[in-house]
C-alpha cells in the first residue's frame, strides 16, 4: 500500500525552490517561536539543509513572560528552543535587548513625540533582524538566512527581486521595503509561495507542537495594544496638554498629549462643531492637534526620507528624474495607488495621480511596479505631505 502524499512534502519542495542552494548548505533560520518561523526551520531541515536556529531576546524576560500573543516573549523563546530540539537542529538565543531598545523602542517613542505615526516592525526588520542578525548568520558560516515572512524572492536579470506573497491576506512586503539589494541576495523566504492555511497544515503533518498556536496580534513590546503606556514611560513630555485647533484657527478644546493622536483619527477628540472632524496635522513643537473636515485629509503627494531602491534604475534619484510611474502604498492596509516619482526641490517625492487621504508622516510609502504589480521597487518613510 502506497504511503499517503503529505502536503508537507509539497511545502518542502517549495522551500527548496525558494532557497535555491545545494542540499547540505548551511542556512540560519530566524525562529521567533511562532508557527511561521518554526515551519520554516522544519521545512529547511526536512529539505536536507544544515539548519541553525537563532532566536532573539528583544526585551526584558520578566515583562515578556507576562505578555501574551507577542513575538520574542519568554514563552516564545521557550517554544523556539523546544521546536529546534524536536526538529533536531542547533539553537542559539541572542540577547539583543539593548540594541532593540535603542533602535526600535526609543525611535518609536521619539517618532510619536515628533507628531509622526511610526511602523516599528519595519525598523526592527531594517536594523536588528536584517542588519545585525545577518552578520551573525555570516559569522556562523551560513550561505543564507531564512525567515518566516510572507514575501517572495525571485531572481531577475539584474539580481534578486522582492515580490508580494502568494497569500494576499498575509503579504508582508510593505514591512520589508527597506531590505537592501545586498541583504536580499542573502535572505530567503520559504513561505512566500504558501498560504497561511497551508503553513498550519504543514505544521500539523510535521507534528510540530505549535501547529495551533495563535498568531501574534500586537506590536511585541506594547502591552495590550496600548502604545501610550510605552511612550509615557520613555517620553513623559509627550503627555503634556495642548490645544485642539481647527484649520480656521479656532481653539476647540484641549488634549492630553500629542502622542495620543495620529493623522486621520476621528474618535477621541471630544470636540463638537456639528460636522465630523479629523486630525489633519500634528504640530508637535506647538503641542497643537490640528483638526478639520475629511476633505482636508486629501494630499497630492508626499516627500520621502530614508529611501531604499530595488528597481532597475541605478538609483531612486534617477527614477525620479525619469518621472517613473509607480504604484504607491501609503499604509500597510491600503491598496497601492497610481503615482509617479519626482524630485521636488531636490527631495525624493511621490506624486499621486489622484488625491489620497490620510497620508501620515512617519508611515512608509512602499513602491510597486505598475508593469509587474507584485514587485517591490523600494520606498521610504513619509517626511511630509503636499496639499492638493
């Protein structure tokens, strides 16, 4: 009687194709203790690679143990260690607490203090994971580092390209736009061609204890989703009161700190003038929250800082000079919209084909190729917006 064909075997082949290295090559697997990273490590081991699991301790263990549903917490580190033992691979835990605090948590608080809306997961990938951890992987003699992110890496005529995941509901390309071409040469994403349901099915077939483990929902270092708790502790000046000011100059009320507000917010303003009001700007220096009607949220484009370029042009400046058409994604939950690149007063900028609302400084603007819509061309952090 023939043995049943397991879906996990298909997943192994997908992982082997994603890695593209000879069997036996050493690959470091970043293991957070969750389903995705654990399945990644298990598939690579089953595919015949020399897998080394690495887990990062990113913040205080005592506090972490109290935090449920977040990556890299105490329980997650235990789960990663147990999974590595079950898979039969060596496993290391690295204490990155101080650099994570400096590069991610402190920057998160400072961004809110500036009146911005940060994306800490991008900062974490950009610094701790895809810079510092890659150095460790190289030191361990690995030919590649694999993660459980839902994106795809494809090799084009000019080198590796970053592509959206096969599962649109899980695609994480927005959070990985800052991955450099050099990093992309070294990284691998074995789950990019799979859907989440397939990953869980593979976990169950492989007998992994975390097969039914819930996905993390919150920012890992934010308790119960209340980000102001973190900011108040690190930057208490952010809770200083100020005015809520209408665009026409009227002072409508008082607020309890600019860090409580983000551009596009409607709830929690506690002011009433008849028509719905939205936060349209945060003047952190004046401690003022500027509000207005929904149409005041419309923007013609945005200027970018800290850009990264993965397109075919030599630089993003060259793409701007050519007014390159792009699809611009200004929020992780937004669909990419038609736009083009431009240099405005020498600043790398994105000009939308039609006005877009709720574009907030601090968020990322990720650029995709209109000819190949799943290809990431790069992007940057939104520095400021342009009025319609």
